[in-house]
């Protein structure tokens, strides 16, 4: 099956300038050789530490941020070869939902104008636009009567519904959701999560779903890609990842994920050490300064992403040992 | 994290028995016609973490801002109640200058949105140093060194270099660490944290929760921690207040609240937390339907009534009081007629 979205060796590098003379002090390799696929109708979750490059990757996939290198194929098209006009057309089919429903909606536009923007950009008639807006608002659980209101007249959850309605205009096949519910209440999160799942079932959407809530990811996603310092370190179907995570960083993530049981407070599961600076990433395996299993080779050479089980790729020199001995489940992380 | 390195000044085994760091009673704050906080009381002991959870708009931040004396006078005011800070007495009605001296020194605040509280045109090191200079009268150079030390303490990598960064050059987690560094710069006795980990991923969240816990132990501070994440509550709180539409609807020890939620809103919150479910099927999360009522024109009766699956006649007529449940633990409080003495079965 050809993937809907095929990202290969994608890189996004930012030059960093410092000091009074604004000298170039280095390069942040925010995304550094990422390959991933999103298939039709599936949800691929992207998880990882703050600053590991998730949002940059998401923006690069839509070319809202120009990649420094790599390939991007979407619905069979080579996106990086498209000119502005053709890219604009491609963006009808790939849309984005942002984390912050306050910041991502223009406060001076009415809900109808926000949701209808895409219709205008793509040259639809007024009538098509109004019909489309009414349909979309209804689809996300609001009503056509909300079209005349301004963003500040809505609650956070309602604003996120508007953000989703905007993303669904003109029938995209891929929606990139960058932490779409993180800013919302638990009760509203549940409403939006249900809405996203319902829309996926009805419209056959694919999601690239960025989240830091591993419990939510387990609930919503089909597969997970774990990112660390600009690279994918593990990709796996939900069941394998949660039952037998193979990368020590993934194990740490799962261990750090808070439990609702007050008698299971984590004591020693916080990964030790500092989050490395993406300005000067560690040599070899980027996780080695925090990894309890690091061996000499980990400092010297970066491990390749290897397939250790069907659909389960891991970037770790030692993962093969654990894949071979799955009973070795609970790995203590930290000291 | 760094066990052994922290002198634990607060070794109290029972925080509830100690004199509270902070005592809030009958707090009412309104913004024009809108009663954002409508009679809220709680106390925090030294070394205790009290979590306030609740729907967006329920008044959590307003409680924190009222305590800090930061309600913008043009927008609203604290109308009633008392805010008592150990060693400083009643804070309500203090002059702005007196309040400013207490803020930052005796109370540290970690805000919900670091980007709106950090000044975009100053380097983060300079902003932290400024707090130190203002409250502790250090020299510029000493304050800068202290700022770097604080950045290291809150786990910012390459703190020397990062101190020279502007806020927009940092990721969300790093900005939140900078906020924490500013809040703890003067070893405050009370830390007010308003959703400090909401935008962070789990390892960073776990580190920041551990960091706050460590600082609490080291300073013996009391912490008011606002969050909407019950898992975070489970990890850090000794006691919990659940707010809804300006009032506390339930308060209890963390264990009691999470094991046996009494208020229908609390139960609804617990149910809507995502957890693993079998694949393939039409998976859905249980939701609390509807939205929060308009605080400017609250209907009579129970504030949760429009969304409550268990509402009955009385709920529309009279607002239930916050009281110990008729059956069970006398130490907890709940605002629901289902648990009132002699009302429901
Ligand atoms: N315009 C930019 N210039 C320089 N560096 C940048 C720029 N945008 C992002 N970065 C850096 O790139 C890295 C990745 O940032 P990104 O926002 O993609 O992370 P993220 O995984 O989305 O983090 P978070 O979970 O905090 O949202 C960070 O180190 C960040 O500081
Ligand atoms: N400066 C202000 N002017 C007018 N109304 C305000 C102001 N600040 C807050 N409010 C209103 O007071 C109520 C309580 O707001 P508050 O920010 O305390 O809620 P919260 O519980 O912190 O919500 P969230 O979880 O979204 O942060 C809301 O209805 C809000 O709109
Ligand atoms: S390659 Fe080495 S350092 Fe990296 S995760 Fe594996 S064991 Fe740890
Ligand atoms: S008082 Fe009535 S409406 Fe309010 S929470 Fe209890 S049962 Fe529900
Ligand atoms: Mg991001
Ligand atoms: Mg708030």
C-alpha cells in the first residue's frame, strides 16, 4: 500500500545568531533526517520531548516551514517540486489544527469568515462558501447561527471546534493536529477527541497527531512515532509500543507518564540528566547521556533505525537484546 | 533527581496539623456583573500541595490572582473574604507597594502562559536577575550569576548560554523552567502555580513536578497548584479542591477524592480521562455534555444542574451548601444534594 504521506530523510535546520554582532553561533538541527509514513484512514501519533522538533516537522510537512533537505510525497505528488500556486492547491488536501485555539484564530474575523477562508482562497462562489460553512459548523457540533460570532464569544472548546471546522474545509485527506486538545479542559478534551474520531470514521481522514499525553495517544492512535532531538527513535503499532517498548527513551516516557492512582507516584522514573541542547547534540546516540544502558559504542556511533519486528523500528544499539527477551519488561530508568 | 543534596527543613509528618501558610476564606471576586469567584475557602499548610482543579472559566486563575493582589482594578475587584499569609497577616486591602514587596519575595507565581508573562524584548537571564535585584538588592553581576545558577537548578541545559537567549528562542518547556526560576528566585514560602505543566510532555512534566516537589521540601513552602489534569493531582497533591462556576464543589484528600468521587462533576471528570480501550470498535470517551453556565446570569439552584445526569427537583430550587457528606468521611466536603443530610436516599 502506498502511503498517503511519505516523508523521507526530512531535515529542517535553523541558523542561530548570537551576540551584538549577530554572529552565526551554530545550527539547530530541529528536524534531522526524519522518515515516516501516514497511511489512509490511520492516525499516526508523534510524541517526544518539548523542543524535539515535532511542531517544526508538522510545519515542514505542509511546507509552512521550508525543509532544508529530504523528500515529501503526498498523494503521490512530490511536494518539494511544487511551485507556490501548486503547493497552495495541495494544501487544500492537507490541513493543520493548532494547539492554541486562542492564538490560532484571527480575533477580528467572524467564525464564518475563519471557517470560510479556504473557500475564498480557492476561488469558490459566495453561495458555495456559505453552504460549506454551515455544513462544517454543524459537522463539528456548532450551528450555522454561530457563523456571525467573533472568536472571543466562544469558549476554548468551541474555538477548537472552529479550528477543526476550518481544517476540514474542502475535504482534506490529511489533518496534522499539533496538540489539538492540550489547551482544553478534560471534559472538553473528551468532546473534541470524540469529534476527531467520529470525523475520521465518517470522512476517512488520516491524522498526524502530535501529543504529549501518552494515555490519549494510546486511546486515539493506530501507530506511534517517538521523536528525540530531531530524529525518530522508535515507530510501532500502539499495542507493541505500549506492551513492549524497545527504545530506552520510550521506556522512560511510559514510566514518566503519570498514573491516576495516587498510590503509584513515580519516584525514580524521571530520566536523569539534562535535555541535551539541539545546538550541540551529543555524539553517537543522542540519548546516551541520559541512558542507563549506554555502552561505549553508543557514544561513538549513531545507531541506525532498524526493523526488529513487523512495523516496529528502533534506533538503538541494544534494542535487539530486548526484542529477543521480551519478558524483560520493567526497566528501571534513572538512579 | 538529586537526592541527598537537599537539606530538608520541613520534616513535618502531618501538614494538616501545622499553622497554615495561607488561609483563604469566603473569597469573592467579580469582574463587573460576572461573579468569577463566589465564596471560596481553603488553607495550605507548610509543605503541603493543594491542587485546584476544574473547568476552564471556573475561577481558578482568579483565585490565584486575587491572592497575589493582581486583579486588574479596571476589570474587577476582590469584594469579600480574607486572605491570610503567615508572617504577613491579612493581604486584602494592602497598599500596592506593600503587596509588590510581598509578591516575588514571600510568594512566587508560575503562570499559565509563560510567553505572556515573560518580556519578549529582554534576555531571560536579565529577567531573572531583575527579580533577584529588586527583592534582594544584589549587584548586577551577582544577580546575573544567581540567575545562571537558578537556570541550572531548574534543569535548563547550557544555562550560561541560555541566560542570553530571548524567550522566543526557547521551547515551551524551557520557558516554563525560566518562569519557575523566577518564581523561586527569593525562596518564597508560598508558591502559586497556575497550570505550569499543561503544555509540556511527560518526562519534562515529571521533571518539573519533581522539581517543584524538591523545592517545596527544601523551602518548606506551601503550594497551590492549579491544573486540569487529574493524573497530575494524583502525583503531587495532598489535598484537592474541585471548582465549578466560581465555587468549590468538592474538597478532600487526594486519595479519597480519586478513589470515591462524590460530586457528579468530579465523577464525570474521572470518567472522561482517556485510557486504553480495545481497537477497532467505535471508541468514544464518556463526556460531560454541555458547557459551563454564564457566570453573569447564573440560574438559581445547583450550578452544575444543566449538565448533571443526576439532577432532581430540589437541584433547580436551592443551591446546595458545601458540607460534609451525610454518609462517610467527615473530613471531606461536597456541594451536592445527593449527599446532603436527610435529602436523598
Ligand atoms: N525559528 C526558529 N529559529 C531557531 N530555532 C528554532 C526556530 N523554531 C524552532 N526552533 C528550535 O527548534 C527546536 C524544535 O522546536 P519545535 O517547536 O519544533 O519543538 P516541539 O517538539 O514542537 O516542542 P514543544 O513540545 O515544546 O512544542 C527547538 O530547539 C527550538 O528552539
Ligand atoms: N480580566 C478579566 N475581565 C473580565 N472577566 C474576566 C477577567 N479575567 C477572568 N475573567 C472571567 O472570570 C471567569 C473566571 O476566569 P478564570 O481565568 O479565573 O478561570 P480559570 O478557572 O482559570 O480558567 P482556565 O482553566 O481557562 O484558566 C471567566 O468567566 C473569565 O472569563
Ligand atoms: S543506543 Fe545506547 S545510549 Fe542509545 S538508547 Fe540504545 S543503549 Fe541507550
Ligand atoms: S445538587 Fe443536584 S444538580 Fe447539583 S450536582 Fe448534585 S445532583 Fe447534580
Ligand atoms: Mg510544538
Ligand atoms: Mg486559568
